[in-house]
């Protein structure tokens, strides 16, 4: 089985979502289906069909999360000795050499990536350019917008 890297925080978030789906949503949807059945003819019962559709989506999400967690290689970066190198799970402060704009990214698994939260996928062009480099290195990143030079200011294990 292929293992997929995931941060400890990402695994915890998926576990919380799974717990919510199983303990809150599943019973609610079951109750909604039971209530809709009481309304009569199931062929023309929109509430019943909507509840069944919601049940199908919820169960699919449960299977998806269980599959992701079973194939996850959870990496807790806080337990790894500091080296100043960029690798999966580290948080990196970089400066665009041309514009002096500073950005902070955490390198995470594909499922956890959220640019608004500063989390980029380990497979993204920026992360691929940064991984393996050290503080002080200048890195040329091939982005869809062209080549961009970044200087790695700080690498943190948080």
C-alpha cells in the first residue's frame, strides 16, 4: 500500500471530521430518513430522496477519510531535530528577491493544502523548489507565472 505524508495536525483534523460524521451526522441523517418515510409514498417524497442523497455523500466522505487515514504516514515535525533544512512539515519564511515580499508557508500533504492558511502541497512548484534547501539559500522556483527567485529566511519546526 502506498503511504501518503500527512502532518500530525492534518491527521487530527481528519479524525475530528470522521468522528463528527459518525457520531453527529450519521444519526441525524438516519432520523431524517425515518421522518421522511412517515410522510408517505417514497416515489414522490422529495425529503426522503434528499436525505438518502445526503446519506450517500456522508458515507462516501467517511470511506474517503478512513482510506486517507489508513494510507497516511503521519510526520510530526516537532520531534525531528532542527537542521535548518526545508522538508515535509516545516514552516518556511521566504523573501521574493525581486519584490522583497515575505511569505510564510508550511509544506503539507496534498489533502491538507490551503493557500489561504499558508499551507502548500509538497507537490506544488514552490515546495518542490524549497525542499532540501537550507536557510540562506536562494532558490529559483518554476511557477506557472515564470521563474521566481526566493531567499529562504527561516525554517521552523512548529
